[in-house]
């Protein structure tokens, strides 16, 4: 896809993997990251691991600064925008509700408003979340009622509505309702990555041979993050403006099963201890998506086996422990 590609939140989990995927595509890539107090530029992905400066233009942009966002859009004039920036943790949103709503909602408004004011006819992919749906004990289609049950879900639904509003201004917006995605470099505050890090710590004798866990009965639709960002790129190319697409595998895995599979890969014995303090408010028993629409209209389906995802995730944390 020609022209300049803009990735907001490029230093984050999905944004970093998206950078990896787009690194060989033609055109310029501008990577926005949150300004840091140290002024350092974040490097992520394979280029960082090899110690080579990636061929991206990094810009420190505060999405809550409307003037800075508009000036950056005026300079860049992107043809494609992947809006990966924002607060991404469901549990933390219960405690940090105000900043979650601020960056996810106001930040998205500033981005779309800048595109409108600068008359930039970009194609925009907004990654939303399965947390916008009302709970159901069945696979969720895009037509299922949207009734968020958490501050995080509310913020993501607001993003979707802002995107729908922007289509009336001539901006092509496609929404990716992403279900849980996991893989290397994920923050350990998320279950799979947290389990893998604890196993790596136990193997390195940095932690007692015990993993503290919360609710293991919940079942989640899990997709490798590298498949998820591939879906984003296909949606930018083939997705219909104003349309919502589930990005999911169509299968649910119990957190207990996830943990057992990781422990089976451990090189030392590992015990499990349930900690009620790790339970989340309103932790849903099932989050399962129906990927029919994205498969039929866009041609996307997950390709990476879940076993490889777990292998790569655990090996990532083992490498991190060897470095430190």
C-alpha cells in the first residue's frame, strides 16, 4: 500500500509487532510513541534485539495534546493509520478509569479530528475489543448487542462511535474488534505472559517454585498477536469503511488449560497457588468470538498454532532472564 503509514502506540505490544510486520513494506513508516521523561526513543521488535536502529521515523506525540496531534498529522499526511495507542488493560481500568477514558476516547477524537481538519483522506484501522459486547454463553458475532461491562469496554465502544462519526467526514474507518491476543513481548500483567515470566523466573532460581493465580475457570478466545496484526493490515487493504470485524480464533481455551500447557514446558517442577486477590471485578466466564465475517469478507484466519505461541512466549521470557 503506497504512501506514508502511521502507527500510533508503536512502542506497545500490538504496535511493536505491527512494526515488525510492516518493516519490509514499501513506503515510509511513522511510529508514534508516548513522550518519555528521559527523552529516549523506544525501539522494539527484532531490530531492537539485534541492536540495529530500525528504519522508522519515531515521533513522541501526546495524544491528549490536540495541537501536537494536528501538527504531526499535517507534517505526515498519512495514507494509512493504525491507531494502536491507548490503555489496554481491562483490570487496571477499574482503578485508573479517568486516564483510560482520557487516552482511549479523547486521544482517538484528537486523531480523527486532526485528519478531518487537515483534510487527510486516510484509511484508519481502529483496534477495538471484545469487551464492548454484552456477556453471552455463545460465540459472539458482530451483530451481538454491545453493552460494555467495564470502564475499558466503555472506552473502546466510544472509540468505535468516534470512528463511525468520522466516516461522515470522508475518513475511511474500519474497526477491528480484537479478542485476547498473546505472544512474545506482552506485558506480564496479562495472564499468559505473567505465567510464562514466572516460569522463567523459577527456572532461573529467581522465584520460589510456585505460581500465584486468580480465576482459572474463565475461558478466552486467544489468538497469536502476530496473526492479530496481520488481520489489521488486511483490514486496511480490504476492510469496508464503517464496518466492524471480529479478530478472533473462534475457539475458547480455559485459563487453567493455558497454565497447564505452559507448566508442561517448564524445565523444573512448578506448583500452583490460587490467590483470591488476583480475581478481577466482573470477570466474565466466557469470551468467545465468531470470525466468520473477517474470514469471508477479508480472507483472514489465524495461521500460527497455539503451541508455537506458547513456545515463543516462554522462550522470550527465558531470553529476558538470560539478559538480566
